[in-house]
């Protein structure tokens, strides 16, 4: 399992470097992800790595997104696979095509969870045939007064067992100060040996504040006031071996209040002042801006997070036109940067 390094967030040129290299985010009124900036796939993810060796997963074009770099908006994350199973089905890992990564809700119509899942994108985990570990960017709670952690969780109704020499389990935790201590959010265990957390209750009997998490949309809400001045990092581990064992995570949020956002961040203000049109487009579009802070730079990334182009912006120009007709058709992300803020916009070139 990888642990992201922690840096103090810097302004201007150092801001992107910190985000890209270290996955660091500072909490204003809120920070999190609903996975909406990310391409919502409709094709199963197929791991190109060796399922017998622990390795970092990679994004594959058109498939579920398993890694995302924070471009100044939503939290970034990375995914890793660790082999744990030795049975006939276990050797395949994620190479056989599974719904793993970021998907949009319309792609899970064959699952009963679609009626309860909130609209938009979410990260889906199913049939991992080994341990999948998702590590999110580190969040700094310094300067907060009433921080909370929230997320939405869906778990399909199934039985967790000890099979193929590994136990079916889901373990969600917050690593405090780089893993010095752990705050367990959810810890389920199908029995037997294995798993990196404590041996929690079986999913069939696991409850969150008196309610079963199985076959229910669970709204997790945890007070982090005891961790002010520290850093926290969300880590999710999942290990199971059948398609009916499915977990969906969504609406991850670190806030200063209980279901409320105190104040409005500069990023949100900037987002409301910027519009890209037309969208979708053929590679030619206009950036419309109504703010009073000079725009500095526009960067274009593909869905894997690779930087494609970068252009200097014309300060306070209200309508700036761009010609990217030489790019391939597909989904791209624009990162627009001012002196103090950075946001991303999604465009579709068709």
C-alpha cells in the first residue's frame, strides 16, 4: 500500500507540482470527490499487469478509471492490486474484466443497486480476485474547527466467506499523520486468516449505527474534531471473488460542519465564473470568463492524467478561443489557473 507524501500547499507555480507529485489537498470549507470530473466508463476494467505480483494499476482508455490526479478540483486517488488468492479463480486477478473504477450510474442497470444509487459517477468495486487498495490524497485538518468525514456506501447483498485461501472483506479507514494511527470506518471479514485490518464482523451482520450496511445506501458521517492539526488520508481495501460481491463508494467529503459547508472556497467562485462552450465540440471552443482575477494558464489533460497541451491565458479577456482540432476524439480535462485558484472543466471532442 502506498502512502502519499505530505507537503504544505503552495501558490502559483508550486501548486500544480505539489498536487501532481504528492496528491496533497488543503481543506478550505470542503474537499472531496463525487467522481464527477472523471470520465464515467461503461466498459469493464482489464488489468494489464501480472496478477501474481503486487502492482500499481494503470488507466486504460475507455475503461473504468482507477487513478486520478487532482487538477485543483476533486480529490485524487490511486489503485493498487495485491494477489491474495490461490484458488482456480484467484489467479486471474483483475485481468478477466471486472467493473472496477469510476463508472456512471447508467452502466449498472443490471444490478439492483441502481435504484438506490445517487445519480452521476461513482467508484465501483466487484470481483477483485485479490486485494484492491484505493488510496486518496492526504487532507490537512490544520486550522479547522469542526471537521467531519462523510461518504456514501453501497454493498450488495451477499455472503462473505473464507475461500481460495483468503477472506472476503472490505476495510475502510482513515490514516492519521501518514499512518501513525488508524481510524476504522468499516471493517468486515468473512472469516479465516488474512486482511490488513482487525477481524471485523461479517458483512451479513455488519451494522452502521444500528442499520445494516448490506443492501442499503449508507451515509457515513464521522466527527474528526479530535484530529485537528493532523493529516488524514482515506484508504479502502476490498478483497472478494464473485460478481455478486460489489461495493460502490461515492460523495466522499471532508467538511468543517455536519452536512453543511461553512463559506465558499475560491475554487467554487472561479468555477461559477468560467464557462466552456460549445461542449461537446469538434476541438474548437471558447472560454467565457466573468471574474476579476487574471487568468494565467490553461492545461489540457487526457483521461489518464497525461498533460497534452499548455497555453498562457490572456489575463482578463472575457472570451478566449482555442483550436484543438488536432486532438483525437474523446474526453479531456481543462485545468484553468489563476494566481490563487485552480479548477478543472471537462470537455468532449467528437
